[in-house]
C-alpha cells in the first residue's frame, strides 16, 4: 500500500473496506470509553481534593473551638463571669462532710436492748 493510496483513503472504499470500517469504529468506541474514563477519574480527583480541604478546615475549626472551650472552663474566667453577677469566691475553704452510716441492728441485738 503506497502513501498516495493511504492519503486518498482508498482503504475505506476498496472491496474489503468493511473490515477496515469495523476496526475504525472499534477504535472510535475505544477512544470514547477512554475519554469517559479519564473524565470520571478527574471528577473523583477534584472531589477528593475538595473533601480534603474541607476536612482540614473543619479540623482547624475544631481546634479553635476546643481551645476556646478550655479558656472558658478556666477558673479565672469563671470567677470573672461570676463577679459580674456579684457572686464572689468563698474565702473559707471547703470542709469535707463525713456521714456515718448507722448499722442496722439485727433482730437479736434489738431483743437484748
């Protein structure tokens, strides 16, 4: 087959052109499938990148909120808030109260009293 025949596309109109057309249609179908596959892959890559950035953003927000909560839970912060409401810390330290549990008297001990 010469280059001249190839440029004139004689292989598409010859007697055995049907098998050539089948091969060309097969190649076109394969190219379409490859393009669709690449498109799907790129969409997934973009979605993964988007979700990764969202996770980083949420993680940083979580850390900010947690540090803010730790600051609010500090005794100094709580006492400042209570002073605004005119509730002052106690000057007397707390005393531990111990409750003695009375033993239940058995039937025999009750009889002997």
